C-alpha cells in the first residue's frame, strides 16, 4: 500500500508492505513487516511493542520501548537511528548509520559505517565478524568472528574489546583503550594506545 500524511499506522495479522509517499512523512508504525520511503524525508517511530521489519529509504528511525530488530534494504541506506537494538545490513549496498544524540547500545550486523552522536554509544558486532568503519563511538565490542575496525576521520576516543584488526585514518588523533578480555590485535595508524583496563 502507498500511504501519505498518516500519523499512526498499525499493521494487522498478515504481512503488511507499506510505501510512504514522496512528500515526506512523520509517522508512528507498529506491526508493519516492510516499510519503504521514497524521495521525501521520512521520520519513523516504532511502536512500544516488539518490532521486526525490513526498511529502506527512511532517513530517521526511532525505536520504541520494546526490542526492535531492523533489516535494511538492498539499495544502501543513510539513516539516523535511536533506540534500535539490532540493525542488519543487506550486504549489497553501503549502509551509513548515525546514532542519535541520546546514544544507545546497538548490535550492528553487516553495516559498513556507524557514526556516534553526543551520547554514550556501545556498538557490538555479530558472530560472523565484520568490516566496520566507526567514528565517535565510545565502545566497540567484537564477537567470535574476525572483526576489522577502521576509525573515522575526526579522531576518536574509544574503548575496544574483541577486535582483531584496528586501522586509524591518520588525519585525527585516535586514543584507544583496550578492554580487559585480552586477545591479539593488529593496530595500524593509531596515535595513542591506552593501557589495558
């Protein structure tokens, strides 16, 4: 269904596929399985129940008080997210995710770039490993797979754990604290590796 200028959109028991109109929309959704934005700026808030959905073309996505699992569409997405627990990239497009000003804890699977805001951000990678570029995040925690973390250009003060390869960009001063779990790390282009704590 194509919808425009709707404030609250609630899906039924079947599979609901919704495309938002071109003028841009600010909408609260719940129980929708697939949500696609078009050329306008779409600001979407998820309802306070469990949500699991596929989204594409949405500029701002805010989770509710329950657990939100969001899969991203294939074209690549540039999006500001807040309050989303799990974000899953498709792999065929480049996904650039900015975390809203409140900060948060995000499990990022198949995401290419995560940019932190002014709050406290904790980024987890999945068990399959990841190649992730991060800027301005406070904590990045790897899993059992091989994680290659590249730091963005602004200079970073970040605590990491479970990361196998860490790459600085050389244009900013990066201060990295290595977490307590131990491990083997290849670090390239890092200005200040802090003591393990």
